[in-house]
C-alpha cells in the first residue's frame, strides 16, 4: 500500500531535509525562469568543457556566465521564459475548461438519472 501511495509523490532534497510534493500528471508544468532556461542550455556545454568539475563548481560557473551575459543575449532567454509562461497560462486555462466540461457532463448525467 505504501509503495503505491509513495509513487504519486516526488521527493526533493536530501533524505533528511527534503520535501514530498504530490504529483498531478494532468497539471501543467510551472513555467521556467530565465536563469533555469539558461542553465539547462549552458550546463551540458560546461560538462563537456570541464568533465571532472563538481556540481557545485559547475553551478558557480553557470551563475558567473549568466551574470556576465550582455543584455542582447539575456533578452533571448527572457523571451524563452515569456513563451514558457504563455504556454503555462494556455495549458492551465485548457485544463480548467476541461474540468468544467466534465463537471457539466456529470451534472447532466445526474439530472437524467434523477428524471428517469
């Protein structure tokens, strides 16, 4: 029973300090910020460039590269973050509309059962 329940949750952090979050497969993923998008693109390059570097050193280097980005390069990542936010809003509205549609169908079915 516990393994079934635990499979619906995701653990973040170390075993002693982490937090369990409930996972909803039908919920849209939250939008990524500018730095997260930059980091996702930059980290693989850094790993190839410095294969023996620790996670902490990679994070420090990624952060330094992000801070050193010229405004026109940073704007590219700001646009990607904005597009991701728009995707999140669109998917959230679609999910809300689908839930409302299902509620209306359920109400109609219930009304038909009560009238027959």
